[in-house]
């Protein structure tokens, strides 16, 4: 039997918008969303000019909006975002492709630079697997209370070559005769090279 597996980037490939931005807007409100990005514009410009890394820029934004946020409160925002907002951002053709692949017996894996926290519920509902950026937490002063976000990423941002490393860590690709990869930015190109069939911006 032919073994098949498909790896999908999430933001921009499956969704119509960057979910990190939409999640911040959802959890913090539009006025604070815009204020935060104005205040952090020097770091975002530095990233666009390739003076700092994707991870450094993302951690700056995460720290501004979520540092010291209790994990249980953050997860409640993630659940409401996944339930109320995320379905409106999903590209119908991407969902059709995932359904078609699963019906054909392929394993489907979402590989995302966005934090796993607000993708997890959606992925579980579709019965697909998930590899995504993980957020660092630390215990608060009261050990009986939930840990808090530090604003840092645990290990590395799941972007570029890190997507390939995470895939190879989780899956033995030699076991699969057909490997499908889907992405929409330069950060997905290392993952796209893993595919026996690769698709760039396929659902536009």
C-alpha cells in the first residue's frame, strides 16, 4: 500500500490572513492592536530590512502583548478565537484539499510558525496533526496558579529550515512514497523541497 503524507503551511496557505495578527486583535481589541504595532514599528522595520531575525521580531511582538499573561487566560482567548474567528479565515479550497487527501488515506500535518495554542483545537476537529511554534512559560510566584507566558518562543520559531527539522524529527519520510507540500512564502520553500509534489500558493 502506498503511504502518503501532506504537509501544509497554515497562515496564508490555509487561511486568508496572518492569524497572529488576527489573534492579537481578537484578544486585545483594535485600538491596542494598532497602538502596539506603532510602538513596535522600529523592530518590524528592522525585520523587513533583514537586520533582525523572524524570531526576534516575533518575540518582541509576543512580549509586548502577552508577557506575564497567565496561561489559562491565554488559552481561553485561544479557544474563543479558534471557535469564533478562525473558521471565517479558512480558505474553502484548502479545506477541500485536506478532506480529499484524508479520504485518499493520506496523513495530513499542519506545519506553522504561528503558536500551536490557537490552531490545536481546529486541527483536532479536522483530525489532522500539528507541528507549530511553542511558547515558553514559567511558573509564577504562587505555584498553585497557572504558569505565565514569558513572551519568548520555546526553542525555535517553526519557520524556514526549522519546519524541515521539526518534520524530520517527527516523521521518517523514507516511509512515504508520496509527500505533498503546500506553502505560500519564502519561509515555506525549505519544506516545499521535501515534497514529491509541491504546491506554491495553490488556493488563491
